[in-house]
C-alpha cells in the first residue's frame, strides 16, 4: 500500500466547526509521536505546528485531501522558494476562521516569521522526511492471504456427529431447533471466516468523525484489529471492552458500528437476568424450556468466527444459582474459550474469537475478577454537534424507509440537539413521533414536540 492509498484520516478533521483545530492537533500528535525521538523537542513541536497548519489549509481549500497531498504541499515545484510556501500559510486566513484556529494561526505566524531562508529550507526537508516516515508507520498491517487463509474451524465434525446422535434421543418437543442448529454447524466442515481487519479499521476510522464520544473505544478496537491483521486467523482476538455511562448515550451503538465494519452478526443479552448464564451456555435438555445457548447459535447459523455479543447492564449482574460470572470468565480467556461447551447440545467448540462489548451505568457491582479481563471506557454524553448529526441521520433514514419527502421543521432539530439532558433513545423517539404525526396528517414538515425540563424530570426521561 502506497502513502497515497492510505486511509484518509484527514477526513476526521471537522472543518467548519470549533473542533477543527483540536482534531488537526490530535491527528498530528497521533501520527508524529512514533518519530519524536528522531529530532530535538523544539523541532518536533515546530513540525507538529506545521502539520496542523498544512492540514487545516488543505482541508479547507481542497476535497478528499490525502497524506500525499500534505507531502506535496511542502515540496511543490511551483513554489519559488520554501519561504513562499510558508508565506502562503501565513496569509491563508480563510482556513483559520474558527476562533481557536484563528488565535493559533496568529501565534504560528509570529513563531515562524523570524526564521531565516536557510533555516526554513532545512526544517521543511526534515519535516518532509519525518512525515513520510510517520505515514509509513501508520499503514494498516495487511494479511497475506496465500499464507494465512481466513478460515478457522469452530466446530469439529466428530463433536457435531456425537451431538446429533445424542439429540436423536431427546424428546421431540425439547429438541426443536437443536437438530437444525447442528446441521448448520456442520456446514463448510465446521469452518467459519475471520473478518477483514484492514477493511474494518478503515470503516471505524470514518465512524470517528461522526461519534466523537466513542473515539477512545473505537481507537482501542482499531489497535486490536491492526494486531489481528498481522497474525494468523487462529490468533484473531479482540479484547472485551466495557462501556460506562448513562443510558442512551450511544454505548450499544458502538457495537452496531463494529458489526457493520466487520460485517458480522450481533446478539444482545442482559447480564441482569436470572438466566444470563444459560443464555450463553444453553440449558441441559433435562430442564423445562431447555434451549441452545446464544454463543453456539450465532456461530452455527452465521458464516463468521467472530460475531459480536453485547452484554447489557453488567453492573446488575446477578449472583444466584445460575450465575453468569463464571461463564464470562471462561469466555474472556482465549485458552478456555477454545473449548467452550454448550450444555443443551452437550458439545464443545471454539468460541475464542467471539467479540464482546459490555455496557454498564457504573462499576458498582462489577466483580474485580471480571474487570481485570476488560478494557474499560467512560463514554461521555454526546455534544450538540454530534446529536444534530444523529437527528439528521434518523430523519434521513425515516425518509428512505417511508419513501416520504418529509423535512424536520426549521430550527427544531437544532433545538433538540441542544437538549443534552435527553438521552439518544428519547431523542430519536421524538424524531420518529414527529414523522409519524406528519404522515398521519399528510404534512411535508415534521414538527418536533420537545418536552420542557420540568416535564421531562416528572416523567422520568
């Protein structure tokens, strides 16, 4: 992969918003930190400043800016001199219209105006070399398909055959679905595919620009994906993540984004239910209402070795006679997950590549033994800019699904976006209610009915 073909991380810079400078600065730090030891501190800081200036200037003046465009800007043969390139940055005020960016631009200009021609020329050469190296280091690691085939065996055929034999002896009303599930497990000789890590990495990078409150867990997932892409499919593993925060702030949405990026199925269970353990392992055929577990089901029915299991309300985990904790501890350790047993099927299979996303409102009630196996992230409430994108996205989806040309009333979506006290589930519900009423009345404009704060508190929103 050439530098020109690298994922366009510059797309994460939110131009025309007050966050543009922060995004550009974070990107500069992220990309250049691996090369920090190659130069003294003052030169490194100046390189970051130059990176921010060039990135913002190009993002505001060009479309689909790439890393190669950044390098080309430094050495464009149309510049009469390197000084002319710098003067161009000093005078491009239209790329620094946001208040914070404008103040930064003024400071950058003052800081660099005293530099001599020779000093500027030498610095730009070193910046070009540093940025090139940084871009090379940021390349997603690709897997050689010929060396690492993307299939792994989840269900051993002997295990499936034995389970089918046992299932034939179970009462017909109990084994409903068990035979079908086992026949599915036999498909492709029990092999399932490992997701394309590089493709998922790029899709998650795009998701960052829309869901700022999820950037930290997304980055962690990307890190695991890069490692997975460099390993054999047998070693594919994503560290389970726990998302902390208030209800309705997008925690479950991350699992959906990850599922879309990996193109894998997703199942959701509640850790607070008394049957949480049985939901994962299945219950023995001697029990009333016995059925297979969700882990075996999702692996057997699908084509992926790495489906996503969302475990909700981990802080409400129930420690009763059917505890979910021992099951989770086994599943979160790759060595024990490779020999996971479904109690209904009485069959062992490999569940070590299943991806787990857990949610909780707080760490109270979450056992320490479980926390040691998780990456924990605090998810803040979305800011108005992100909420506005979600509102517009929901409206666009409703227009597509209903095939109705209905717009939200002018100013309504902005007002709703400012109500950060309303969780995202309530917010999207208000959009759907407005569309429903507009369809019923035959209107082209959907009017959002937004509860005032007092009503919201009284109704428990």
